[in-house]
């Protein structure tokens, strides 16, 4: 946990705690459990295979996350 209230070391990984230790501990426990399993799970958006860590962290697979990112922030050349 970071020292500053509202900042979390896992914020880039999608941690929604904003400094709340209870939320952070629940999130850390869920990620630890997801890392312990190596089996592929189904993405709730597209139905494709995804890792359990990806689903726990972001809620969808990498392909869905990339598609969403490109739709909200298109590449400009």
C-alpha cells in the first residue's frame, strides 16, 4: 500500500481501492487466487479464452480491452 491516501501501488493494474485498506486487501486476495490457477476462463464479453488474472484485473480479455481502448482513443497518424 502506498503511503499517500488515495494512491495505490496497484492502481495501474486496475486496483479500485483509492487508499481503502479493506478494498485493497479484498482485491489483493482475489488476484492471488487468480494467479494460483493456470486454467483458461471464458471472457464475459466475447466468450474467448482468457487468463483468470486478466478477468479479475480488468473484467475482460486482452482483445476486448484493446478493442475498447481503440474505440475510445483511436490512433492518429
